[in-house]
């Protein structure tokens, strides 16, 4: 029931697949981690590395933001 522009943003899986690949890259070399904290640190480093490339703006963001403002007027604050 979302407009086409919002659906394109919601259903884009490239970013998710990229993030999963980075996490896998950081964790696959270890067969086991000594503590839960070490797993969290590895995942943190993977996310930090992946977010360095997240600099591209979302296409048609102005239109999408306006649609979010209409649909969720009480939840979106600028």
C-alpha cells in the first residue's frame, strides 16, 4: 500500500546483502569467539567498515520524505 518510490527504498536489498557480506568477512575466519563481547566487536568493526561507503544520497528523497510526512504526519519530525 506504499507509493512506488517508498517501495523502492524499502525493498532494496543491495545494502543489506553488502552489510551481511562485510559481517561474514569479519567473522568467517574465526571458528569460535572467546566471548560474546569479541563477537560484538567484530560485528561493530564490520558495520563501521560498511558505513564508510554509504555516502550516496537516496534517489527522489524529497518526494519520499513528503510521502512519509503525509502517511505518518504524527511520527515524522523535521
